[in-house]
């Protein structure tokens, strides 16, 4: 009787150790990006709760909140996504990507465009942590300087500051 359970036990153990495929990695990043895009579009950070861990959740709360406080939402569309690398341990998953996006700030209420549209290209690293059995985004970083279409945001700051590439100057 004990020997009949051995294949089941081995199967369960192997399933827990399986490497995430490029297809699965792509789906994880797409799911995250869809949730974040919708949260920015609606100004509702709660929409990311199922895809982010505490670190990324705090960051998005601030970023989405600042736009909302300024009467703006962000309409973003993922135009292209290519997974360029996947590294995995038991508790962490790193996915590297190349992405193209289209962004547009909109006025809350009227949906009127504010400022110029931006077509951007990024090379990114998504760091997922396994939390309660699910892969959740803990951190995102640029792996190369972002290529940003617009030069300024509607509130006057430069694109490099918006993307965390340059530190804002105080005068």
C-alpha cells in the first residue's frame, strides 16, 4: 500500500519544483501589466491587490495616488512584450522583458487628453516572490535606460524623473 502512494508523492514534489516556462512567465507579466494599467486608468490601486506583494503595492499606491490627486489618470496600452529571460529559485522568480507602451494622461471626469502622448520602449526586470503559493510582483526595475517619447509630463517634470532614472533637483 505504501509503494502505491510513492508515485503520487513524487508527482506532488515535482509539481512544486517545476520551472516556470517562458509562456507562463509571459502570462504572469501580462497579468500584472493588465491589472496595473487598469488601476492607473481608474485611479484605483486596489485593482493590483491580486498581483503585487507589499513592496510593489506601496510604490503603486503612491504613484497612482499622486496622479489621482492631480485630477489625472493614465491610459496605457502594452503594444509589445517579449520575455528575454527567466530565472527561478524556490521563493523568487526573475523575468526579464523588452516592452513597448503607449501612454496618455487623461483628465478625470471628462477623459480629455492632457499633455502629449508617449510611445516608450523598456527593458525590464520583474522580481516575483512566492506568497501564499502565488507569484506576486515584489519589485520592478529598468535593466537599461528607458526610451521615452514625451519629454515632459503634464505637471512639468521631465520623463527621466518620472521613470526613476534621474534624481529630481531641488533649488
